[in-house]
C-alpha cells in the first residue's frame, strides 16, 4: 500500500508563510500527476493546486492564486506547496494526492486521485 507523507503544517500568523512537503516513498513519482487539497471543518475537500507529470502545467484555485505555489522534485519523490500571505480562511487540513494521468494533464477532482496522504493541519491566527 502506497502512503504519501505530508509535513510542514503548523500555526502561523496571518500574513505569514508555510511550506508543505509530501514525500512518496515507493511510488514511481514521475508517473503521477500530483495535487494539494484542503478541507476545513464542515466543508468539502477542495483542490488548492495541481501539477502535471511534466511539471509544466499547473492549476490553482482562485482563492490562492498569487499566494501559493505548487512544485515537484521527481528526483526526491516530493511535491511542495509554498504558501505565502496566509489568511485565516486558509486554515484547514491539507492533503497531498497522486493520480495516474497523461504527461501534461492536471487532475482537479478527488475521484481522479489514487493515493492520499494522512493530512497536515494548517492554522492561521488573525
């Protein structure tokens, strides 16, 4: 069973930054599109950012455009989410996910992803 392992969450003041990492030992990383999702209490899980296998196609939710950056390092089997200018409404459990896709395709729906991490909590104080 493949398990993705997130790290980097925590408590930060509004306006601050965090960098989330997600490692995927045992996964042929380059064969998978990757994504970051978040889920706040009482809300559905939503996509925050997604990146294609090529790394050249990216997607960001409107709410995070210009503040968050998704990237991948296939040599390290790791995907990152750099989060800047954090707002209280960014607080949630953040999940990384991996799904099989064509080389330039980004995946936006939870049902398209095959493997998930356990989640990491991000808390933003005002």
